[in-house]
C-alpha cells in the first residue's frame, strides 16, 4: 500500500511540475554570444593600418536583452538600442546616461550627434552598422567601413 501511495505522490508531483513549467513563459534575449560584458581591447583604422591599444583603458560594452551600454569610464556612459542578424550588429537610438530621473534635468538624454567619447569607443554615427567578423564566448571582432573593433569578454 505504501508503495502505491508513493507512486501516486511522485506522479502527482511530476504532473504539477509539468503544469507549472508550461504555464510560465520563459523569456530569453535571443542574443546568443553577444550577451555579456565586453572590454574594448583595440581599434584598428582600416585605411591607414593604424592600431589604438585600449587594453589598459576602461572602455566596456555591456549587452543585455535589447539594450547595449557603452561605458567609457573617463568620458561617460551611453545606451543604444540594437538589433542583430547572423552577420551584423546595428546600433541606434543613442542616449547619454544622465542618472536620476527624479531630479530636475535628470534622466537619459537623447543624442543628436556623436561626441568624441563615443568616437573613442568605435562609434562614429547615430546609427552604426557593424559586420561581425568573429563572435564567440570570449572574443568579438566588429568591423565598419573605417574601423575594426577587438573585444574580449570580461
């Protein structure tokens, strides 16, 4: 009799677990390897073959869900909307992070032009398109017509 009760209990738990899992929507970003915190290691200028070493600087791109943050700890923080395909990444809708929204002149500020801080981060246009040369769990290489950006997962 105890064996039958135990079997019924296990069966009920499995059914209950299945119902609970099926009743919830599991939301994922679908960003794949792009999700995470990336350190900008270097920027190559394609026309001249020059390279700017960023390995000792604190410039990071962070990707989570539908938002990309660009943090240049010596110049500012910015947010972009983005979309990606299998071979490209397109940044748009840039905002300067202005922190608190509950104070006068607070909240994020939409950008109408690209500033020097963003240019130092490899972003030269309000809508910037990158070709994904390489993207895996620990390395990302993005290219525009002018630049190649080399990132390492942090």
